[in-house]
C-alpha cells in the first residue's frame, strides 16, 4: 500500500489472514428533491491476495494497530451542504468500531489497522458526492512511522 487515496485497504484480519477490503457503492433512495432521503450503507468486499472475491460483509473483522481484534461497519447518511459551505447534496460516510464482544462501541471517520507486514495505517473514509451511486474511498497514511 502507498499513502494517498485508495479504493481498498490491505489488512490483517482478526484471524491473522491477509485480505484486501473495498466498499460497495452507496446510493440515495426516495423522491428526488425532497428533504427526506435515505441511503444504503456500504458493505465490505473482501478479496484474497490472488484477487478472488471471498465475501461481502456488513462487519469487517480486522486487527487494530495494537493487534487487538476489532470489527468495523460503514454508515452512510444523506446530507445537504448549507448555503455557502459547498455545492448541494452528498453522502456522509463514517465507520462504527467495536470489539467482538460489543464493548467500546464508537463511530468516527477513520479506521486504524495493520497491513500484511504488520505496519500501522490510518484510513480516513471519504464522503460521496454526486452522481450517485458511488463508493467511498480511503485516504491512507502512516502517522506512526
């Protein structure tokens, strides 16, 4: 992996196996132009190192930077930028994290994980702008060296 924008992450799963993970597109549902819009949450598309798609998961089982097993789920919410703050509608994306036992449940816009070589990474999830459907991307960085 390299720092910068990417459509997928290279991660070590909670079981110690190496995988790629990308996200399915999210979309807006409801009557166009109405304030009540709904979105579909993304699923994690899990791919083996040889490129074989292994599964689509709601919760991604991964190893946190400290080596602990965690799970992550992506949430998508329809928003409209306030006047002067940007152009129109977008889908805000966030990541819910929890331990396998459900403890320490929290939500933010990044995932901290280990890659196949055990290096620490931060992946900040993007929002999705029109046209919809669209898939969020990750801004990858190695803030800890």
